[in-house]
C-alpha cells in the first residue's frame, strides 16, 4: 500500500465492517490494516457472533491469525447500527445479499455504505462502481438523496464481473464491442465459508453456479453501457482463490494482439494518472502476463496485492471477422470484494462524496 499524504486528512475515518466474520468481511479487516486514511472502529455480524470477541466469532481464513488490534474487539449486533451510526464515517458491508437489502438501507439512512453484496446493484439510482472503468457513474449517488437517506449505497460488481469489465474497458474504448463470450473457472472462496462441500469439488469441476451467469450479463452492460451481447458460462473449480476467465470478444473494428496490448498500455497510463495516488490502487490495473502458460491462479493472483487483472494468452481466432481472445485472472476476495471496495471508498472520499 503506497503512503498517500493528503493535506485534507487530519484524522482517520472511522469504519464499520458489517458481516465482519465472513470471507469477504475478513478481507476488509486485512485490507484496512495500517490504512493511511481509514481505521476499523466497529465490527457487526449476525446474532451468532454478536457479543463475542472477534477472534472467537470469526474462523480466520487468511494467513496467520486475527490481526492483534481487533482480535479482542467485541462484535456488535446489527440492532446496534442506529445507536452507533453517529460514531461511524463509512460502513463496509460484506453481508449475504438476502440480508443486505434491509441492513444496508438502515446504514445508508445515516452514512455511506460501500458493499460487496448484490442487494442494491440493479437499482436505477445505484452505480456498480469500478473506479478505473466507470468513475463517472458516481454521479448517480446524488439521486439516492430522494430515498430520504443522508448516506448512500455503492456496491461493487460480482467478483466474476470485475476482472472482465476491467479487461474489456480498453477494448470498448478502442475497438468497440459486438459480442462477449466468457467462461469462468471460479475459485472456492467465492462461495463463502464453508462453501462447496469438499466431497463435491475434490477432483471435480461443477459446471453451474446459481444466478452467476445472469449477474455477469446484467452487471457488465450496466458498468460498460452498450448494445453488445454477452454469453457467460460460470463454473466452480478446485482452486482456493482467484477467478480465471477465458474471453472472446467480437469487436466493431479490427483488433490484433499488438493493438490490444497497446490499448492496455494506454489504459494503464490513464488509470495511473487518475487513480495512482489512491492508497489501494495497483501500479498497473491490467498486467500483461509473462509467458504462454500464464496467468495461473496460484502464481499470479496476488499481483499488485491482488488488485491487478492479469491478462494472457492474447490471440485472434478465426470465428469472427474482428475479434480478440484472452485469458484473465482476477482475485475474487481482493479485487473482487474487499480491496476493490476499499479502493472505491478512497476514490469517493477524494471526490468529496464521503465527508
Ligand atoms: N467470497 C467472495 O469471494 C465474494 C466476492 C464478491 C462479493 N461477495 C459477496 O460478499 C458478501 C459476503 O460473502 P462471504 O463470502 O464473505 O459470505 P460469508 O463468509 O457467508 O459471510 C457472511 C457474513 O455476514 C454475516 N451475516 C449473515 N447473516 C447476517 C444477518 N442476518 N445479520 C448480520 N450479519 C449477518 C455473517 O455473520 P456470522 O459469522 O455471525 O454468521 C458473516 O459475517 C455476499 O453478498 C457475497 O455475494 C463475496
């Protein structure tokens, strides 16, 4: 994490993690350790965890153990949100979507909510924000005032959509898009904890993930608007972290591997200029993989702290008059969840949306 000194930041913002004991919640805990602008002051989870200290409530999934400064923090019930809201500047939500609609709405009545959950993603006044792709969609936040909220909800995309949207942004900007065909090989951590039973996934590939394909299609065209068609096949594979996706894009204009790579270099330069000073921004938003057999989840998922989308196997196939094919890798619980949302919060803070 680069140390971005900002003259406006005199005191760190108080952050609450809602759903702090789960897979994505723990990534928020890790991602906020030593953050130059934000500090964790509140942890919320279900009644199962409320009243326990964090190290007893959360089965730790990361390396090592629960971070020392919050291991003994008491997990609060979401019934306490209204009482505590005045002491919180930002809510980071890692709740299951079924519960997120009600609980995030209660948080947003007071303060900004940055969420990994799908509950509000498809509402007209809610952007699905990926700063490097659609930062201008943040303007929608103002419309949420009409709900009577003092705060707002900004969700990130589904963890399968984020890497795809990032990789497609330079394609759309330089060549136009007619069709996208994507097959995912998704990691186990994407299913939360305990997730898929070991007897089901060991030595196996599961060729269906409920609602995932619909989410990818719906979210991609909301994030990168256009009249293009999207086909998605989502599968679960025996990998712990990191979603791999094979992608073929039919483009409006001719696109060669060389022109695609040049577009990526230009995109990275723009991202660096616009978002480089944010503490969680990767040095390169898209990393062009080195070697014909990359990206691989075990080797490449932590590139730039898990915030880079790694793209390789770039080639053209003869199936469309104009097209580009590649394989991408995106860390599902880092870029695809907590760290991606922390980057969004940093961006919204710098833009003045978070006071
Ligand atoms: N895992 C990923 O890679 C990933 C990526 C992108 C987005 N997401 C999204 O992130 C969200 C969380 O996913 P996850 O994988 O972290 O799930 P998870 O491991 O099952 O964790 C869920 C968390 O929510 C809490 N919770 C559940 N019901 C609650 C309730 N009624 N009231 C308050 N807290 C409640 C749980 O608390 P207890 O421990 O007390 O039960 C736990 O802290 C989901 O919306 C998911 O779609 C996940």
